């Protein structure tokens, strides 16, 4: 599984301007919430934050929430690439 650190790392968006990349990503990102994987990733993000707070206090909550956000970002990126690649290319 490839890790995407920024939108510029996504091949379909790599050659575009910053504004065009953002516009195309937002269009596809909104549609990703139609899939259960996105909602599961959001739940994982919350669970990481809760576990961090429960076991490690405030500092753990911040660190684990960050890790959960990273995992969520990778999940939603894979959902977008699987189902909405055509939107990233600018096709209808």
C-alpha cells in the first residue's frame, strides 16, 4: 500500500496547480463519505484519540489523535482513488 503524504503525491494531481489540485480533491473527497470505509476510518481516528486520552492523558490524546488522523487520511485517499479517480483527472 502506497502512502500519500500530500496531494502532490497522487499521480492524477501531481501536474496541476495548487488551486486545481485542491478543487479536484474537494470534489472527490465529499463523495467519499458515501462509502462505509470512510466512516470506519473516522471511527478509527476517534478510537485512537480516546485510547490515547484513556491510557496516556492529554499528551497521549494529542499524539494518538494525530496518528488516527494519519490512518484516516490514508483510508479516505484509497477510497477516493478506488471510486473517484475520474474526478481527480477532471473527467465528468
